[in-house]
C-alpha cells in the first residue's frame, strides 16, 4: 500500500497538470505544440503510474478501464507518427474525470507516501 500511495500522488499531480494545460480551451490547446507535448507527456506518465498500482487497488475500482489505460499508454509511447489530438481531447474530457474520481477516492483511503523513502 505504501507504493500505491506514491503512485496515487503521482497520478493526481499528472491529472492536475493535464487539467491546467487544457484549461484555456480546445482552440488554444490545438494551436500550441508546447501544451500538446506537455499534456501527452503527462498522460504517458500518468498511465505508467496506473500500471504500477497493485491489483487490489485496481480491482477495487472496476469502473476505471485499467486495461484500456495500459493500451493507451502504449499508443502514446510507441506511436512514432504522432497522436490524434481530437482523440486526446475526448479522452481528457470523457475518460480522465472517471479516473480522477477513482484516484481521489483512493487517496482518501490511502496513507500519504513517505517522501523520505522516495529520496533514499
């Protein structure tokens, strides 16, 4: 559970950054390579962290598409020709809120990570 707490904190930070990146709207996002790159990177990092959550945690939140998240991460990481930004936008506004709700709930039930352990 200790590792889960660290991954939960990491996922929430990535979600916060993604929300910040898209806060100025779709048109701004679609025109800014900086926002696109930052968002895709945080989606990759977030999806990687979700893969590292324990089976028990993932099993407790079956409404989150854990397997789909894993596949999504693989597409983001291995797609050499770019990603479909329209699809990224849809995922951020359709799927990300479901994940956020589950992870916020999980954070309420998970002791905070021991940052001293992370630094050693």
